[in-house]
C-alpha cells in the first residue's frame, strides 16, 4: 500500500482497480492442437479434445464458452499453451494426435481469434511440456530436464519461435508445466524477459499466516511478476483430507463444513486478505495413459459454478493473469507524495513495462462524480466509481506518469 499524507488529504494507489477486493482469473492448462481418442469415436470432441476441435460444436472450447462462460460472462480466462507436440507417456494407451500450434493454418486462425477476444489471453506452457517415459511415473516435467541455465533458455527460445509463428509476437507470460521449475527455470524466465510467470502451486506451498501469501511477487533482475495459483477448480471432486458424519462433510481448520461451504470459506479467506484468486483447471480430463487428469472442466462443473456464483456477490475484479500482473507491477513502481490539500506528485520508476492505468483513493475531500486532474500533459477527466463514507473517493483506473497533479472540482 503506497500512501502519502499532508494535513487532511491522503492519496494512495488502490490495491486493485476500482478498489476491488481481489482479482479473479480462470486459468486453463494445456490448450494445444491435440486430442486423444479415448472413446474410439475418431473425433477430437468432448473429453477427447485438448484444443484440436477448436470452436466446433462439441469441442472442449465450446463446452467452456456455451456452458460456464455463458452463465458467467464476467469471467476472464488465461489459456496456457504447450507449443509443440505433447505426450505424457510412451507408448500411449490410446491413439493420440498432437501437432505444434503453428502447423495447421486453421488452428493458427483459431488461436489468434481467441487471443484477440478481451475475455481471453494465451500464455506459454512449455515446448513439449515434458519428457515421456514408459509410465506416467517416469514422466519428467520440461524444466526439470535442463542441466544449465543455457539449456533452459535455449528451450524457451525454441518455443518462442513457434509462438511467434502463430501470434507474431513473443509470449508475455507463462507457467511451468506441472509447476516444476527445476534448478534453472527461474533464471531462464528472467533472462528471457517474460513480464509475468506462474511459478508454483501456492495453495499447497504458501504459509497461510504469512501476510504475503497468495499475493503477487517479483523475482529475477528484470522484475518478473510471479502470479500465484490459489484455488483448485475441482475441489468438489477431491476426497476430503478428513471426513466425519455424512458424506460431503469436511474439516476446514477446526470447523466442520459441507463441501460447498468449504469452497466458500477458502474464497472468503482470500478475499479477506485482498489476495489473488486464480482458479486452476485443465481443458479436458483425457490423458494418453489410463488415469484422468484433475482438475478438469468436465468433472469440475459443480465446483466452478459454486466458485463463480459466490464471487458474483463480492466486489472483485475479473482479469487475465497478464492484466493482474500489469496492475501489480505498475502499482509497485508508483509512489505518491502529497504537497497540499489539492495537489500531489506521482513518481513512477522507469522500466515498468507494461504500464497499467491505476485507481487512486483520495481521502479528505468531497469530490463530485466527475472531476479533473491537471497533470503533466494537461487535463485528465476522472470519474469516481466508489465512495467509502463521506470523504473517501475511489477513481476509475487512469494513466499516470511522473509529475505534479492538481485536483480541480472539489466541493465543501
């Protein structure tokens, strides 16, 4: 929280846009040009489909958009893409078809359409995802195989070349396959100058009592934003760690709850600390070997509806991982110093790309619904989107640069 005070005026940057309690993102892994013929249909549809069905009726993508997203259009989704051929075990138990994402022109067009949609974002999820073995237990996640930073960086560059063939630009963010960074992953991601990255499964690793738990972090010399992963999208499909009484009751701490209440309690704990809520899912349940992967869209429907129904009643900000990272990075590199009751200075660190508009909280003045800031480049018209009591005004996100700002339009 960055705050400066002079007499009656206090100005600070809101934790999140419009002073939302928490940002929320649906994260879906392993969208790629592949499918597994588990049902013998010979079609990349339903649970078979890792993305090869594109937006055809019956595809996994349409299962998501026609189901969950039609019910909750506010959801923002980040898809994580393995960019080359993917295979978890060798030999596979079921027939598999996997291609690099730049091989089929129709799939390239599909991905470009998805990434251009403001509801979605495409992010990097490794080149081959990992090294297959004779069984699933012999699988080695991609970043665990690299023996040096140079090897890890070379693999990232090779994957980036495939990515550029689809999107024409380098990926800005990504996630380690299986959340396994290996010995050199962080250094390689930093050297590759990614803007953000999902480094770990925070729900299991974070210490709940730590005030920084479940919040973004910066790592590496370039200041990569580590976006935490905080909610299992298949909670209602998992066996509870402890059960007592009728099926469906679980212990959350020392409190006995039904499974749906257990989800609500986890969400409320994140909301209370204004932490990031990122909901982890996979595009399908299908794997080349026998076990299904979890969590997944097909089995996690009840969980997802419970999560987003609960969040609909909260003042949250639905955003992609990239948008969350951009706001956090800009917020952390912006300082405010108050000069008088109607004047303040903004100081922005250089090299803070990408830059996001920020919401300001101005306490100590009564402002009209719309007012003007006179900034370094002239007038900025500002809208008040939320008020806390009589004297605290929350603005819509506005682009800020270093310099002096004068508040115009105050009232008694």
